[in-house]
C-alpha cells in the first residue's frame, strides 16, 4: 500500500544550513509496519549539529537526509499483521529501529544494538516529513488526553528518565543537573518524579535559569563563563569549590546534560564519594577527567546513550513509561514548547534552534497536511 | 623470640630511610600489641621512599613516618576490653582505622574505606600514621583478623593486596561465564585475575608490556590467557591496539576490564577493549587527571568504576585462600629481615626482572 508521492513533503538537509523542502518517496508498508502521518516534530541538538556541520564525528551527511526524530502523528495505514495500533490512533514514534536478534537486543539493552537504524542519523531518513513508515513495535499509542505536541516530547523525556535510571536516583537524593536545555530540564523532572529531595540545576544563561525556576528544580545556580585563557580544569576546580560551598555538600549524583569538558569534570568533582556522575551530553571524543576522584573516592562514571528499558522492579520500555508519567500529570512537558513553525518553514525552524534566540527551549515543527 | 626493643624503618624524606629503636606501645582499650612478622612492599610504599610525597601531601622530616601496611603478625599482649583475640593468635592486619562516626563508616560499615578521616598505616593522610615496618605495633583488635593455622605469615601479609582485588572484583558484574581482561601483570593484576576466576569468570586475559611477567602469570594461574602488548605511544594507537586484541582473543566480547597500571594509554584501552554495556574497573593509580575517551564511554555505555582499597574484605579473602580458591604461592619472590629494610627498598626501586612481591620480616 503506498501513498501518492507528491504528498510526502519532507525537510531534506542538502548542504550546510540548507534545507530543501521536497517530496520523498514513501517506502512500502510491510506486514508489521505502520504508516504515520507525522504531525509534530521537535528539533533536537543533534538535528542542529547536522544542520550546521553536515556531520557528527564520523557520521557524515553525504546525500540529502531528512532531519528530525522527535515525532508524534496519526496512523493512516497499518500492515496486514499489525496488532498494536489501529488507523486513526494518535501515536508517538520511538525513532531507533534495532535488529531485535543480537545479544544486546535480546538482553534488553537494545539502545546498544550495533545495527540500529535511527531516524535522521545517516543514512536513515528522519521524521520531518508528511508520511513515515515504521515498525509497530516502535510505535506507541497516546492516551486521549495527551496532545501530539506532548507526544513529540516523549523522546527527550525518555532520555531524561533513562538517565535518572542510570544514575540510580532514589527518594531523598540530592541531584545536580548541569545544563538547562530541554534534556537537562526533563532530567530534572524525571529526578523529581523518582523522589529526589533536592534538584539543583546549573547553567551559564540567566534566562534558562529563570525558566528552570518555574520547572522541576529547587535551586538554580548561575555559572560564570571561564576567564580568558583559563584552562578548563582550573575553571572546573574553582567552580566546583564554589558550588560545594554554596550547597554545603556534594550531590548524590550529578547528571551532565551539556557535553562540555568543564561540565564533565565538574560532574565528577561534585559527586559524593561512592556516587555516580552520569554523562548524558555528548561532547568531544576525548576529555580530561579527574581520575583520582574516580578511584580514590570511588565515583562511578556512567554514560547515557538514548534509552531502552527502565525501572529495576519490572522491565518496562522507556516510551510507555514516559507516556504514563505524562498522563498521571507527574511530569508536564508543555511549558518546554516555546516556539512552533509550519513544516514549510523547516529551514527557519532549524536556524532558530541553531541560534537559540528569544529564549527558545523546545522548537516544534507542525505539519497540518 | 621476644624482642626487648622495637626496631622500626623510619622515613624522614625521600631516600632517607633510617632503622631506629622505638618504644613498644602499650595496647590501649580495645587494642592488641602485635609482634609483626611480615610486611609486604607495595607501589605506594616505594613511592614514599622515592618521592617523600603522596598526592599533595609531603613528608616533613620533623615528623617522620614508619612505612608499611601489608602486614601479618602474632598477638603479644592484650589491651583492656579485648575479648575476640588472645595472646598467641596469628593475625592478618587490616591497616585502615576509620572514624567510626561518619556516614561511610556507619552505613552498615559498607564503605568505610571512603571515610574522610581514615588513618591508614604508613600513610600521610590524616597522619603521619606510623606503619607496620617495625617489630611491635599496637592496633585495634577489630582490625586484626585471625589467620588459619595453615596460613603462613607470608600469606597473611598478602591478604592486604588480595583484599583490594577481591573487593574490586566483587563490585563489578563479574560472575559465572564472564569474560575478563586485566591490564598489568604486577601483583595487583595477578591477584585481580585470581579473584576474577574465584568469582566464576569463564576466561581471563592478562596484558602487559613485559614478557617475563606474562610468563610468571601463566605459572601462577595456569588457566589464564596472556597477550604481550607493544609500548603504545598515542591514544589512537591505544584504540587500534584494542581492536587487534579483540580480534586475537577469539573476538570474545570482554565483559569487564580491570585496569591495574594507572598508565594513561591503558586506561583508554580499557574502555575500547570492553564491550558495549560492560564495565571498566580502575584500580591502578596514576596521574590525578587523565584524558579519557568520553564519547566511547557514552555511546558504548561502558560503566567506569574506581577502586580504593577495600571494606569488609579480609574475612572473605582469608576464606578464599583457605579454600584454595585463590593461590598465593610463588608471589613472594624476595624476603628480607627487618634490619635489611633499606636493601629491600633499593631492590624494589630497580624494578628488576623476576621481582614480584618483596616482603620484610621475621618469617
């Protein structure tokens, strides 16, 4: 079953900071596939990075690539063997399709599947389009009281929830999050939901902290910029000392949601002995870490790569767990949506996400076709 | 033999180690006086001897320190209130006195090794704390673990480094069927490999740049696999070498890698050698900051853990030796009398072939 090619308007990256709105073919619908009319797509830092540089590390965009991976939409067709959703269902799309047969997939840590095809990671096209074909086991129905805009935030919320899981946040914990972008904020929300007694957020940008004041944080710390020529480690040491003085203690866990070397270093320095520094933000290939704190104070360092299953009690996919947090009102993601653009203006949307002006937090692209 | 005097090896500053007579301390409440019979030398002891420092702390000649912390001995006298030990008990000494009040000491005593006020034998922190390189020392009875009759003083003094290995392995996911790699075939690496086998590891691969150390490893643990490493100059080379090693090792996916050298390229190799979702345990202490492959740490979700000494590990370690699940024979290659402590340190300094663990004492 195929749809008319002319109707699949897609935002394809064709050069540096260049989006071409073009019609892309819609793949054949396999028996276990779902055809989704994508309605809302959030822009993520990785989309911005590909937009700006046409690459992330060794992943190069050498051919036109449709961007976007944080999406929700409406089911318009289902394959012959699909049982999980029906036509007209409103759904969230989990963008990484894994092989389901390797050891990683079979043991539950499918985010580490070496054969994963992830939307908008070359060569797999993304979801900033009209029609997207996707296997049913990566499609999740949204309850009636959850909007498609919220559905498109399930992706970054899943990152935040999985990060909190990896950090092993327990009731009563003191949690510090570095970076008040969408992932940092959603990580704070997830930490609160996991029972953290105090959630502290730190950032360089005052307006981001103003927003954070209203959103899932107890304390907001404004970090000053490094002095001219100041080595990263000097900055990290002195800033950590200041923070410890201010808080009166280190944190049970620190989650870095920036990827900046200074923050990665601070994450280790600010974690209590025996605790975990969790690295969510992806930065440079190599970074200098205070390894003496890792050994002598037994500070664990754990990375977070996307999400898979959460909850130590019973294994549950991150996506439905995140959706359930939205329905129970435990986490409200709506305040993060600061700007929207129609799909025809995808280029403008990406430019705005790139420069982050006007207090932008989460920019979403809306498709009304 | 009962000594009337207390000969001690006292370090004043780097390369200034003097044998002196010290008073024999009367054991206080809850303490026992031990006639120390064996003390092993560890890399940190050697570092004190060569450099007179530990991290930011520097030895002050006006407050010299007796070295040594890997010790065993026999109880010579009881302080008041001691009920668990009697005179003549042979003990392995756990050299770290925690404050017993902080959250690390109190939390079921589970992480007392992280006590910020820890007073550790032969260490400058919260010190100087006189160590075990002396004839007699008084020490808390609760830190003196009874050795089985069959255990020699030599073995008893090896319980300290063995506890490091046992504690480190226990904190990682090593279990039945695990595939393990160990970087560094010195005493800590060897004991870690032994502890990994005792924990059920299916195979253990040990890597070193020194062929004779690998030969020693094969004799010490017949089931171990060894691989000789070239000297690696860059981080890129470290990554390439890791890929070569994985291919050579039957492409078995390594679940846990123990880093027992502290060398930067090895710390990086540890991450590249380990499979996605696996763990790296850093035991070796090198420079305070090290460049690390953070991108690989994140995208492979290789969990990084660090190890500092041990907690509640002595009884388990003693038991593992008694049950012959962990061999110790052959590890001690050189023995010196206490009076010859200086000779022992000079030998340790040479880093010569055929020297594994040096012990000092009256065996």
